[in-house]
């Protein structure tokens, strides 16, 4: 066999061996479902900071019974409600004027448990750092004449935030738990109502 013919035969043999030693492809009729896609993370909406009030304007000496520690308090523009933020403890709202009178919110319970285990009329709605909002019987406020928080302004301080809106009323939130309340004389919900970013 001539040399050129032998070289051509060897080259053809090498090409056929190389073609047979490539990656193996297996095709079957079995179908395997792809693993389920991971659920998207829950959508979290952070409260707006577009309309923050100056918290220093609402800092007041706290009750003597609590050692006079600073609290943050405000009265609503109507003068009907007063709220107090006790830093890193709770925010509570009740009727303005410093008296422990019935809360006066439609749908509020007629009675709540007092500190001694008896029943009494609720005087406030509150939320602490981690628990659900609740109605409670609190003593009369010792904070006299706190400044007015204007409509659509947010008082955010010491782990809590509150606002007052004409359409929804007073709303407060624990920033740690995300639990809060919104109320007016006409009713309440156990959810915070944020001030819209485009509010005046």
C-alpha cells in the first residue's frame, strides 16, 4: 500500500476514534419535574419618613411615679385625644385633658381587666414593643398640655411612631414588632396607617 494511502487510512481511523470518544449523550423518555422555585421573600414596606416632626418638640418630663424620665407626648389637632410614647416601652392614647375617662371609641370593649384582676372601663388604647394592640385602663396622664401634632406629620422616636390624619384618625406603631393601631371616635383597627408620601 503506498505511503500516502496508508497515511490517509490512519488519519481516517484517528478521526473516527476521536468522534467516538466525545461526551456521552443519553436521551430517555423519562421526565423529571424541576425542583419548585423558592418562594419570593415577603414584601415588607417600611414606614415613610417623608413627613417627620421634630421629636425634641414633643419631649416632656415624665410622671414622678416613673422617676421623671422623658416621655414624648402630643395632642391631636381637634384637642380630643392625647398620646404618650414611653421610650422603648409603649405608646398609649386616650382622651385629652389628663383624666382617666372612658375611651369613647365605637367598638371598644366595655370592660378590660384592671391591675388587680377585676373589671373596669378602658381609658386607653396602647401597643407595647412586641405584643398586640389592646385596650387598657391606665391612670390619668400626668403630662399636662402636650403640643399639637399637626395632620400628616409623623412623630417617630424611641422605637415607636404616631401620626394624625383627617381621614383615618390617630395611628401608632411599634417599630420593633410592626404591630399598631388606628382609631377615631367612629372605630379602630389593629393596623398602622402610614402617612402617604404625597400628603401635604
